[in-house]
């Protein structure tokens, strides 16, 4: 066999096999459901855009179906309805690490592959044969512990390395925001001994509650130096609270997530730093992973997406601004 023929033969086999699988896949139109934490959150709207871009490229029908608030009580009936329609696969941001295990097992038992995006169930370590929540095929998300540490470093820098701060958070039991708080507290304890982290305030994803909690903390601790808003609504509310207390620029705000409203707050000086996730990439890789699995390929059990740190110095840079969430 001459060299050209040899090369052709060597590469043709896997290539043809892959193409045949793809072609077979495209004979059947897959329908993939994306169940977000809630439908009206710019984070999940942006995730859906990324998933839609992949779906368009692969000829997949994408169905975006979720609840109006971030709550297992409203998410589970939506999930049940999605399972009843027997999609080819489900991408879901579970709203609670334990309460979504049994509802998602129903999908798994019905033969519907499950991939979790953004949040996880159980420990988030899947396909190990251990525990009762390892059945999802993959987890695709930001590294939320790292994100919390990044927030701590940004807030410590903003307050000059000393003083009282607290975390404005959603509620316990959400993998992402639990991990952000844990990462934040670890970094503060290990790297910033002069920062005092006060008790976390839980706002149930209600920005108004987060705003009044800020005022409550400030009333008790008038020397409050900063707050970390651990997700979009926590950060927005904490910022509003700082403004309502007349403390703009004095009480520093570090925000997780980057909707247009937070970017506006960076421009007015209310928010110092926003840690933007890359939700479009989470949606894109989620969709591609589901398609790869459905067409007979193995997929990574975990995919981590990145962050972009936004502040007044870089927010007008198009390479940074492209990560502002869609509304
Ligand atoms: O921060 C995101 C997401 O990562 C988290 O799981 C829930 O809150 C957001 O959707 C922002 O509102």
C-alpha cells in the first residue's frame, strides 16, 4: 500500500463511522428539553441562546420550558410535564441538590438521558456507581467554588483588606450559590485575616428582600464595608439596598452574574466588580453533549466553563462586554 492509500484507509474508517452515525442521527430529529432554574432570569435566557445556537447547527429541536421562580415546588411539575412528552434528552438546572433527585430519576428510569447544567444534584460527581444521584450523564457549569474565591479577593481588594462584609445569598440547598458562599468564606479565612464575615442573609431570590436585608445589616453594623451578592438577584438587591442607605461607593458591592442592570450599576459606581459567568457556553456544551450521547459517542462527565471579571476599567471593551447577559 502506498503512503497516500495507507493514510486514507487509516483515517477513513473512524471518519466514515462518525459520519454514518451523524447521518443516522439526522434521519431522526432529536428533541432536547432545557429546563432552567426559572424562565425570566437573564442568566438562563442567555444559556438558552447558547443551546439554541448548537441546536440550529445540529438540526435539533430545542424546547425551553421552566417555572416562573427558582423553587423545586414549581420546577418539579414542569419537569413531570417535560418527561411526559418523552424528549430525546433533558438538560436541567435543578433548583435543589436533594429535592430534584427522585423527580429526575423518573426521567432516567424512562430511558431519557439527563444532563445537569449550572446546578447539580447530590454531590455533582456523576457516573461513579456511588450514592443515589450519580445517574446524570454530565454536569456542565462554572466552577462556583473558584467563583466565590474570586469574589472574596475582589471584595477584599475593594475594602482595603479589612472590615466587615457579608454574603447576600438565595437559600441553602442550591449547589451553585452554596459553593460560591463556601469558596468566598474559605478565601476570606485563608487569605484575609482582617476581614470579618458576618452572618449570611438569605433572600429567596427576591431582590427587594436582599435590599431591605442590606439596610438591616447596616443598621446593626454601621461600619459595614462590603457585600457579596452571590447571584443576580442577590447582587441587584444588595446594590439597591446600598443606594437606598445612601452608601453608594462607601459600602462596596461585588456581584455574581452580569445582566445589563448590574453593568449599569458598575458604570454609576454602585457595584465595584461583577463576576460574569458564561451561560451561553453552558447551554452550547450542554446541547452538544446531549447530541453526542444520542449519536453514540461517549461524553465528558464534567465540563467547566469560565468567568469574565467586569469592572469600570474594562466594561466598554467589546471582548468583555460580549459576556453581558441577554435579557
Ligand atoms: O447565578 C445564576 C445561576 O448560576 C444560579 O444557579 C442561580 O442564579 C442565577 O440564575 C442568577 O440569577
